[in-house]
C-alpha cells in the first residue's frame, strides 16, 4: 500500500503495535482496541480512531502505522458489535457514550500525555462529532475526512430514500469488519442482485437475499422517511454549533457526504471555531485512494500544528478547492467566497438564455415511467461508479430533457452552491425531479458537474414551485464549452423510484407513470466567481 501512494512524508520513527486491548464501553461491553506507537523515548500525543469497519486493512496501515511513524500514539478501536467488540451495533446511538468511556480509559494509560486528537473518514467522522458533543478537555484537534454528522441526510434527500446509499451502508456495516474476503463476497453478491432488489415490489425486505440476512437498523432507516420522526431524534451530531476544538474538514466534489462537509464548515465558521476546508476532485472512496497523499499531508499538518505546536506544514489559506474543468487548485479565504449569482432560463427550443421569461407557459413535457426508471449515472455516490461521466447516452433518453447555453466566448467560473427553482405541473400530482449541471465540450461530450433531487406535489395540473439544491462546485467552463441544465424524473437506483401516487415507495406494489411539465418561469442559478 505504501508503494501505491506517491509523495508520503518519510517516516520519523519505527512503529510498534499492541493488538487486542480491551476497553470497557459505557455499559461495560468490551471494545477491542489496537495501540500503535512510535518506538522512541518521550511523550507523544494520541489519536483516537473509532471504526465499525474493523481494525485490519486499510485502517491499520493508513491510520495506525502511518501516523505512528510520524510521532503519534494511535488508538484504533472497533465500535461495539463490530470487529470482535461486545454488545450490539446500533447505528449512531452509542458513539458519544462509548467515545467518552474510551477517553476515560486513556487517562489511565501510562503513555497518554493528556493531548488528544481524532481523525478518520465517513462513519469514523461521525464518531468524532459524537465525542465533540461534550468534548473532553484533552481533545485539542479533529480531522474529519469525507465525514458524516447527520445520518438522516445520508439516507434521504427531501424525504426521498437514497436507495443505493442505504444498501451500500448496510453492506459495509454488516461485512467490512469481518475481513476482506467476506466483504468482497458480499459486495459481489449485492452487485449481482442489485437490479432485482431495487425494483422489487414491495421494496421492504427485498435486500435480505442480497445482504445475506436481515439488518434491523436498515429496516428502521428505510421505513422512517420523515426527519421529524422520533426515530431520528438525536441522530445528528451537530456539535459544530458550539465547538471550540480546531477542526480540519476534507471532502471531494463527488463525495456522497460533500454537502454535510459544507454544512459543518459553515457552522464551525459561524461558531468562531478555527477550521480549514480542503475539497479535491475526489469521490467518497477515491479521497482515500488516489487522493490519500494530499489527504494525509493535510491531516498530518493540522494535527502537528494543534497537538505538537508545529504549524510549519499549514497552508496560509483557510480554504483550498480543486477547480474542475482546468485541473487546478484554488486558495480562498472562505467558502463560498461570496460570488455574485447569475440566472439562466430554459427556452422552448432547448436553449439556456440569460433573458428572463415574460410568462409561465409550459415549455416541455416528458414522461417518467417507474417500470423503466431513468438510471443514475455518476455523481456523488458511495459506489465505484461515482464521479464525472459522459452523459450523452443518458441525455438521449426520452425521459431526460436538456437546456444548453451558447458556446462561451470567455471562461465562466462557478464557485459555490448551485440551485434550480422549478415551476412544475404533473398529471398525477406526485413526482420527483432530478436536476443536473453539465459541462459540454466542443465534441458534444456532456460531463456532470453537480446535481440534486426534489419532490413535487401539484394539484389539478396547477404548477407548483420547488427549489432543488444542486450541491456546490468549483468549476471553470472553458472557452468554446457550453453550460447545460439536465432535468429528469429520477436517478435510479441512487434514489428510490417515485410511485406516481404519493404512496410510500418502500411498501408500494402499484406504480403509475407520470407526465412532468416544466414551465417557463423556471431558473438555474449559478454562483459565478
């Protein structure tokens, strides 16, 4: 693994390893823990890494070995009910208490010098936010990489189930802590059965054959679509509203949790907490693969600055983002950098124009058929299919409409959140609308930049207004390229199919095609820098 990562810093120390230590959880359950450490005399700060995905590959080399070689004690722990730890895993509910219990154990260790940091990606980010709800005095720095703080937002967008996320999380939480071989077998089984599972009627329970058994927390997630339900109470670890622990945030433009990272950054800044933000050209997984040299260097510099009193590796800017379209990095004082917004309007002939419409007449109509759902293609996914893709095949479907601007005579930079404000009518009263921003080059290749989905409720064909947040981006549309706005009735299996009736897609057995009409008073808002 070390040979596959170019540009890692030279190790400072040989690393030692104490495997299988037993740490009592909040209720006394044994939490299996590995301790990595520099083989040298003297005091070193400690990093706490708590994971539901096991303590083997890739976590042992990426977090245990590499950070120990740089002069940190690393405590790599399996969350309860995973990786041999006792108790039962219950998504998010025990992490705050078990994190505090682990810090209490640390205080009794002769090698713990009272200086603590946390680091880790995805759910390993969630456990950091959970600890930060009531941060121990020893906690001096956090590094949240492609991290989660709101489980509901991982599984739902505007009340619509993120079906692929749910299934992949069910797979990861169930199998990854058991080792590479069981995880790979389960992954291949899910891939083979994905279509059958995601098109089952009803959807409830259909995952069992693909995941090899029932996953109780996944059933709960899939049957509670309303964020206001008691089930979700306490799930979101919104520590950033009052946190004072210096926190580094890292994500990628095609990370399934990118929007959560931007929310974390905004809250930290408003709270006056010292923070930094790095956004690369990565997906959720590639940030820890081809992006790992940058991610590791960023993480190491932050931890050295705040745990070791060595700020020499910190970059001068608060924010660094990768600029898509030109493959360059951009340093900023803040995010978003308060750019002006510009409005683009669709026309009946499929163009985008800067001229505002004078009425709300129907522009175009397309038909969404749940029996042949518009497929998902690329974008911010958890799977290996995430990222930028050529959308031409997708855009050739009759259930996808596009509006395209003229060839640009000068570059257009987009820096910040993109929004669609849609005026929609339907023939059934219920629909989903998927909106995507694409960059079209001189050869006609249409590449997705950012996107989002919203639910539409209409009455008697009367248009309804719906705002669809399309995430954020830093992207340059080059001279000769064109800006494209793509619209459809869904992206399956990334999102669950719309039923056309308003019935829960988890329990529905009857699906109705829906005709979706876009009206002229719709607008695409771009934050041009």
